[in-house]
C-alpha cells in the first residue's frame, strides 16, 4: 500500500490537506519543521485503523529530506502521492528589501521544494507511478505590491513544478499546482492590523485600487478546506489526464490574468 506524504502539514492549508486526504482514505506521512503543530495535525487526521507517521523536517536541509523520504519508504511503504504545502511569507518593497529576506524566502519556497521533489520524484520515477501537487499562490501569475520575494519565489516554484511534470510524464507521473488566493490562515491574518478581527476580511474582499489589487468576485475569503479539496482532486485518479497545470482557487481574484 502506498503512502501520501504531506509536507508543511503543521497548520493552515497543510493541516486541512492532511485531514481531507485522511478522510478520503489516504495513508499519510506528515512532515513539518513545527513538531507541536505536526502532532496536532496527526491527532486531527488520525484514526485507530489509520495510523499516521510524523517527521519533524527542515526542508532546506537536502540530506535531512532524503533521509526522511528513505525512512518513510522503508518503514511505511512507497510514497505514491506528494502534497507539498510548505512555504513562508514576508512582505516589503523590492527596492527596499534586505537581500537576506529574499534568500530566506527562496531557500524555503523554491530550494526546499526542489529538495522534496527530487527525493520523492526519483523514487516515483523508478516505480513509474505517482502524483505530485504543489500548493503555490495566485501571486505567481499576477504582480502584487509588497510581494516581490514571495511572488517571485512562487512563480519560480510554479515553473519548477511544471517542468518536473513534463520530465515525469513519460513515466506516467503527474505534477500540478494549486494556486490559492487569500485564504483564512495564520499567514493571511498576520497581514491584518488585528489578526483576531474578522472584519479585516472585508478589505481583502473589496480590494484596493491604490495598490492595484482587485477584490474577490465571489465575495468571500477561501477556507483552507477549499484549497484542500482541490489538492485531493488533482492527486486522485479523477484527474488522471491533468498534468503541468495551475489551478487557481481564489474566488476569481486574479480574473485569471
């Protein structure tokens, strides 16, 4: 029986992905740098008949990633599906940003992804089977003010995933991207004046012409479960003829520009 690896599973979208995949019958291995959050996710997604393995992992460390993947496959079985959700955010003007902020964002959002995709993808290639979904961002396709580091890292990770999908297609392996817009997570709320005040969502929904940001046509911020449902679909056999695609789950916020 194959295992589904969820990377970045400790909270937010990653936790919702883990819970949703467990409910769909996936046998899970969870990885994140946050040990406490990882344990909470395992409790939320677990069931007595469906044990979940957890792995505290810094994806910036390529050796640690390879070791974790090897341990999962030797103990729990081959990784048949990968949901990569790990990512970090910082905001600020491109011209006024510290170069170290850019390096830190790229170390996690791009090179961390590369470490995981290489370790998992090589095993999938040997078995000629598997499916990969990377959670990106709609900021990869539309410029956002103050999102220079984050948006460019997500654009790079999106193209990396598409090229991986092209290279692995001959082995029957698919690779796709789910690109959320504003989603009700701690990362989103950290950008609000008061993270506990739900009324801040109204400004996100309405948009801001001064910063050239359209609102959300559907009139709501996404829940983590909205994103998790898209990940589950793209990993499933229902999407067996879909690869190298970016599925925007943003309520129409980018007008798919």
